[in-house]
C-alpha cells in the first residue's frame, strides 16, 4: 500500500491543552471530592498521553488501569464494530471510576465501553474525552467532560495516531493530504 503524502496543520497547541486539563481537573476533583481513590481507566492507545497529564494534575489518590477497544485499526473511518482487545486488570465493583478517551467520533467505542463497565457495578462512573466531534455522532452519547469540541477533521498528535504515526506530537493537528 502506497502512503498518501500529507502535512499536519496545528489545531490545538500544547499550551492550550495544558490549560484545559487544569480546568477539567478542577471539575473532576469536585465531582470525586468524597472518593478515597478513583480508578482512572484509559482507552488505549490514543488516550495514554492525555491520561499521563490528567493524573499528574489531579492531585488526588488514583489508580490507573487500561482497556483497549478497537473500531478503527489503521483506517481513517470507524468500522462501528467495537472489539475489546485488552480488558481491565482490576475489579471496579463498588469503586469510583473515570473513563478517559482521546476522541469521541461516532460514539460507538465509548458507548460500548461505558456499558461494559456499568455492568461491573462501579459506585460512580464518569467519562472524559479530550476531543469531541459531535457532527459525526451516530450513538446518543456524550462524555461527562470534553476538552475541546472540534469539526469533522482527521486529527493526530498528543497520543492520537494515523496508522501508528504522529502520536508523539505535543499538539493536536489536522491531517491534510497533499497532491490531491
């Protein structure tokens, strides 16, 4: 397969992301103020950078676990079939849980994961997504907290990839294909 040439235009700076995380963490600390410890569940792989910055800013007792769900593979479009590739290591029954997603697009993945985790009877379950594309929504679902609402653009950076590339960018960038 020949890769199409592309460039990346910055959409959201690293500084804007850091500032927004500070704001979000104030709300999360308020929501979980009576919690002894919260379990922060990251959806791999795209959320790992967001989770790292989020838990450092939370300034409360957290346990981190991961679940890997896939509906994309290396494609630019969701297959809408959500598969769990890696499940949680620990139990969440009776515990306070925050699910962290990189981007909510069609909504299928986060909706599926939330329903799966609700079936495990957590005491409290909330969700946060760094990015939200509401114009692409196919499932009636919205995360409890959203970092940034973005238009229907293909984005990379800050943990989000295109065919396993560009996760290491410190900002969110829009992919623009060249020569078309």
